[in-house]
């Protein structure tokens, strides 16, 4: 394999693109995989720390979960993805760490409830949540209208409006998906989310490091990305469901 031979001759330096190392690792090159992992340990820790909102060291479960997620990302990444490998890995790590935290929380909650009151009916709150999901058709229409008004108010705080977003929405499906994926990255990363809400602008410099999209493209779609980020960060469930339907 030519790439493997070149890697052995010159060494897998940090300057080799992550996507190249991923491809080699997927082809069974253990040296490439080892280099990819070792050079991205800080990235793995930082991503886990962003989720946990605290420092993560090598001895904590969250680091192990994050590292396993990075391995998973290496196996699952496909070069045809719109996102760079690091964007993809970032999202996989976040989801796996969040899943771990939720499972631990449920386990501790169950343990506490069982100890405190083993005969308590644990299903009542489930029924309460389920019953709240059944709206009449009229209530659903009213809720959608209410969400549109709320979203319009959110946009206005950033100097945006529905009409403006409709005009700047990317015309091509691929460009729109790229923009929405960047918005998801912002919405799911506390550091970037806080920057957006505080500064009222995108953390373009940081986003650039994680996506295979030029700064010019990010800036061109800035308004649309901000709008989608705000929507994903909101509790506007009907509008978010509509967004998901458009992406299917």
C-alpha cells in the first residue's frame, strides 16, 4: 500500500490529515490508528470535559467512554460524510458520554428510590408525561403558532427574522445540510453555545478547526446557522420536528 509505505518512511506526523489516518486505520494499519489516537487524546478529553463541565483525567470513567467513542468514530466514519472526521468524532463522543451520564443517573435514582420506598409505584410519573403528549388538533395548531411567535422573538434578539432566514437559506441541499450540521455542533457544545448567546455571533475560529468548510462559506451562511442553532437549543418541539422531517 503506497500510503502505508510513505507513512513508514516519513513517519505519521501530526501534519498528516486525520482523514488519511482514519482511512489507513480502517484498512488495518495499526500504526496509523495508534498515531491517530495518541495525537488526539487532548481532543478526546476536551470533548468529554465540555459535556461533563469539569476536568477529565485518564483515570475517570468518562475518559474511557470518550476514548471508546473515538474508536467507534474511526470505525464508522466515511469519507463521503459532509463533516470532517473531527466533527464526526466530536458528536459521537458527546453522545456516548451523555448516554453514560444518563444511565448512571437513572441507576443511582433507581437505587435511591428502591432503598427509600421499595413499594412505591414508579410508573405514575411516566403516565403523567405520556398523557401530556396527547393534544387535540386545535391545541397543536395553537402550539405551533405560539412556537413561531417565540422563535421570531428569539431571532429578533440577533437582528434576524423569518423573512431574512428564508432569503439566506442555502439553495442546495448539500449546503443546507452542512449548515445544519454546523448548527448542531454549536448547539451541542456548551462552549460554542455560550459564545453565541453571549456575543450574539458564531465562534467561527473554533468551528473552522472541526469542519471541512471554509471560513468564507461559514460566514456566507452565518445567519442561517445562527437561526438553526437557536432552534436546536430551544424547547420549540414542533418546529424542531419539522426540521427533522425536512432532513429525512
